[in-house]
C-alpha cells in the first residue's frame, strides 16, 4: 500500500486501541524528558566511525515513557516501558529508541496492523477478545515472545532500574570500512528492581516521576550502552527474534542522566525520537518495521501539532 496511507493506518490503529488524546503522542504518551551526557568508551570508536562514538562527552536528551497511548494511565499499570535517547554532536543529531520488552510484536507494518486489530479491546467488555488474539498468534507464532513478555512485564520500581532493548539491527561501520550488524541495549548501573503487586498498589499514579526526582537529588541515573553483535546466522531484519545471549557484546559508552529537562517540548517545540535518524558510520538494516517508523512519526507529529 502507499507509504502515506500505511503511516496513517498505523497511527489510526494505535488511536483505536488507546483513544485520541490531542497534543500527545499516539503511543508512549506519558513520559519524562531528562538531560543527560553520553561518554563513549575506547571500544566505541573501533566499532564505528559515528561521531558520538569518538567525540568525548556528548550532550543528550533522554525520554522515559510508559508504553500506553493514554497519558492518564497510572504508572503502576503492567506495561512495557520506553527509553529514547537523542544525541547532539558536531551539528549532527542521532536517536536511539528502546523498549523494556526483548522483542517486537510483528515483522512487517501490515502484520502490526493485524496485531493491533486482534488485540483491540471489546467495547462491551473492555477486555481483548481471547479468540481473536489466539487466532492471530496461531498464524503469527513469531509474536508470542513479545506478547508473553508484555503480559508478564514486571512493574518497575524506577525507570532507572529496567534494561531497555533497541529491537532493530543497525550496521556499524568502523573507520577502516569493516562492518558488523548489532543491536543496542541500555543496562542500568543500579541493577534491575521491580515492585510486587502489593507494593505497586500503594504507589501514586505518578510515582515514577517522584522516584526519579529523588534519585536525581542523590546523583545521576547511569546506564551502560552496549551493542550486541550479530552472529552469521542471526536475522538482521526481524525485530520479533531475539539473538542468543552468547553473542559478542561491545560496551560503547556510559549514559549519565542528571535531571529533568525543560529546554525542549514547550512553546510549540515538538520533539521526535526517530531510530531512522542515523549518522555516518551507522546504517539501517532492511527491517520493515524500522523503515516504517518515520512515516508513522510524521503523521503523529502532524496530529500533535494541529492540536
């Protein structure tokens, strides 16, 4: 189908699941923008000639978010979380978009449309139609990993104590021209910590913001940025499939998040985190979901701007 029509349909499908909330993102509507600094490791420059891998401390924005498209959803809802990173270096901007889920729900935009239709809540019961979801999964078993992870996702004690996975592969080109495919992972220095149902029920609707504020008062929230390198048999165009844990991992830097940011996303400034915004030294894979993102973001931005 034409790209513009596909982009409109992708955003419409998300709105159908979460409702239309003027001025907010279609998904990951509730979030917190933070100021941060990325410091590349010595190994980063050997992996890729990308400017943020060899330029010392890099100014960065980080947006933590809940996965839902409802900006009023309470933080304790069982939901995948997002971590988006925007790096500013030498007049160049590049983005990393990651989820706390280990895999994605679909291989293609068309499959994603079908998945969103299958999981949409029944208007009479307010719950998904189990038969529709089961039928989709029987035809698309590749979605089971992500669906299972979403259903069993732990409730976070903090945005800063989750591991986030950039589910799309990129081709990292070294200074000598050699290249390897890899996927980003953001690993919390504080370790992973979650809440049980009883503790989560006692939290305020916005407890994740309160927790970050208290954490920033003590010091930065730190993440290790890793690139997991693909093996010869690992698919680089399929975000539904995890790569084996024994693949080589390169630690490419340290991300220190220091405070909430108030220098963007006001007075008409619309901030977009787009994983297709790459730099020299990093190239997109042929992942169809990755390549569909920019169009969907453009539609979402246009609707936010009009609101």
